[in-house]
């Protein structure tokens, strides 16, 4: 149990376009979802915390107008990278948790490449 | 505040030999600690977790870790390495069971040689 699906797994697009990444909890209801960014050979950096039905809480230094997060249901959160540029190229990973004290379960990540 | 230090960025072992990946933590309160594994271009998979119950925690794939408060350590071990264990391993700390913010270590790349 506790499967998190992330889609797409890989995106290559032109500079200036917007890209939407979906994160779904397939067999449980996720009260909280998290979005991370990982640069090559580095650890995960938390971008934002998303609770169903409320606005996401962004970490310091993360542009909320650049990285739009929507958590419309207990099984789906989306991250939209708006007007993407090459410096936004990275590996984006989501995670979801059933309740406040339960471990986070991670998706397989999305490799975003902006040309 | 909380932090995690993974002392080795790279560890190389021979197949069939023991694995030791080191982790030290710093936390103002009783922490919850986790080990996650990441294979190339994949998300993270939970190996095991410590949440103030037994100090010796057994996880999946033969891994285990021991919480030592006196040493503020949570080292990951496995008696016999397998080729499929080659991956990146992250030690993680949080103040709760994991549903709140996680603080990640910088990771240890495990290489398993024939």
C-alpha cells in the first residue's frame, strides 16, 4: 500500500512554456503532499507543503508565482512551472502522507529539461 | 532546529561483505529518523524508520539501523551486500513521524563491486 504516482516521468520543452506535473496517491487519501527539487548529485530540497483545500506553504526562496501548486483533492496535487527557463531544469519529486505522523511516500520523480 | 550529517559521500564494498552507512543527527527534541534509498532517476523508497520504539530497527531488503542517543547516531547496516543495493541512501530526521518537514542528509552513494 501507500503508492504515489507522478506524471509525467520526463518532460522536454522549449523555454517560455508552462509545464504541469501531477502527483497522485493511488491507494490512500493524502492529507498533505510535498514538492521537492533535486539537483544532480545533491539532496532533496523542499519547495512547498500542500494541504488539501488550502494554499500551499512555500519554503524561503521559492517563488510562488513561478511554481504554482494546487491540491484540489485528497489524492491529487499538481505543480505547474510557469514560463519555464533552462535554470528550472531539474528533477522534481513529490511525496504524500496519510496523516501528520505517518511517513512520507515518494513518487518516482519528473525529469524536467528546458531547452 | 534539526540537522543530519552523513559522514561519507561515497562508500564502496564488495558483494557479500557488510555495509555500513553512517549518520549522525542533531535535534532539540526526540526525533524520528528514517533511511531512504534512491535508485537512478527514481523517487525515494523508505527502508526503515525509528519513532521512539525499539532502538534497533529492521527494514526491508535486510537493512537495519540502530538508534544510539548517547552517540546521536543512526547508522545503517546490512550483513551482506548485493549488487542491487547500489544506490543513493539518505538519512532523514523529523520532529514527528514524518508527516511534517523532513531534513535530509546529503546522501551516500553506495557502490557494490563484484
